[in-house]
């Protein structure tokens, strides 16, 4: 069972936490599986309310029927859902030394899958090297991976697309995998949230930071993907700059997706 703790506003220790009340769903799970084919033809007539989202998670609560826990090892990190803490304005994803020479992090993912759309997330990256803070869409079926990544390191954002990729393809840009790197500008404030957005079309994925387009990858998954958030470390990814500090926090302040215009 996914166990999450709700931190009292202003507390710095989990000793003062209370069990999370999941009575009010942050996402309507009954409809989430049918949103991929949303009809946007009448959106001009609903200007007062705007188009219906494909997906919406403000992280003002966290529905454990929507979000599932990751409990495997990712890189050098043992994932543990107890490291996800709701706070005012989002969810803190905590990465910390486990006291036995290892690392403990977190990953949550949705049971439902989604296809296409303009996806947006607001994140605060740790002001220290050593971990990866990510929001991404993912599917792996019989060793075939489809994925769209927004991965934040201390030095910049890594955007990647996998389209029917397998381990044999490796991580060299080609017909099943491509990536681009957007280094953080010198005046980029890491202690404030920034918007990372991507438009998942039929033939490519366009990436944006704070509303400015930073690049396009001419690949696109053709299958529905689940939504994931995580915080972890790697001993083999040089740009991560392992090892991390004993305790680092990245914050996700919400995820929303809308249908792309026809």
C-alpha cells in the first residue's frame, strides 16, 4: 500500500506529520482512461472555461488510487514512497542517505496512461549537484521502451524521447532515441519554480522552459504512456556529479496536460 505523509506547514521534520487524507481525489480516475481522444472542436464555444484537460494533478492532495509507488532500485537509489511529502503548493520528493552507505529516493506513477497533448509541470530543482529530479511519461512492454523525459540536474535540463527503443539501441541519438540539453543560464534561480513544458505531437516533441521553446526532437512515441515523477542518483551518469549531499529535496508543484490543436 502506498504510504504518503502530509507535512504540516513549516515543519522540518517528519516527526510532526499526519497521515494523508486521500478522500478527495486530485484526479478523476473514473474518466482518466478515456481522455486521449478528447474532442476539441468546440473549444471556441467554451472560452469561459477553456478546454478540458487530458490530465491534471495540482498536488494539493494525492489520490493513492491514481498514483502508485515505485519500490525498485533506480541507478544507485532504492525507491521508497515514504520519501514523498505533500507540502503547501506541491509535493516534495526527498533523496537522502539511508544510513547504511546507500541512498533512498522516490518514484510515483499513474495507473492510467495518456497519449499526445501539451504537458506542463512546475518544478524546483535542488541547488546542489548529485541527483536527477524528473517528470516524465513512460511505457515498457516486453523490453520495448517509449518515453518522454524532463530530467533536471544541477547544471541544466535534459530532454529525451524514446520511440520503440531497446537496450541494444544504446544511448546514441538515432531512430529510436534522441535527446537535447538546455544548460541553466547563470541567472536561473534554482530555488524558485520554473515551468517545463512539452508538446507531444504525432511526429515530434517540442520542449519549452518558462514559455520559451528550447528545442524539438523529431521522434514521438505512438503508444499511451503513464505519468511518472521521481528523484534519484546515478554513479555512471557523469553529468549527475555523484555523490549527492546527504539530503536533497526537489519539489513538483503540479502537472497538467491539454489536447494539442488539430
